[in-house]
C-alpha cells in the first residue's frame, strides 16, 4: 500500500500562486483588496501575516480560508 502524505503549502505561497495564475500583479491585487503592494509582498513572503480584516478580504477574493493565516502564524 502507498502512503500519501499531505503537503502543507504556506498561505503566502498559496496567495502568490493564485495571483500569478490569474496573471495579476501585486499592485492589481492590492487595489482589489484595498491595501498596498508592499503589504501583499509581506504576506506572500511570510514576513508579516495580514490582519483578520484583510484575511477575510483575501478569502473572499481567492478562496484561501482566513483561518489558515492564523494557523500559519
């Protein structure tokens, strides 16, 4: 029997992959979310998580669960 392990992808990487899959710049995503490209960059790099309010906005836009950001912290 083959055991399949779960691969956990950090939220920032998921956000970057989603954004790039939509051929969207950090600026374009920032405008949609009402923030700055620098904030999007920090979320993607994992250097700072979004606030709960932004995590909810990200979830609405991308489908990445807001609760996942808390689990990554």
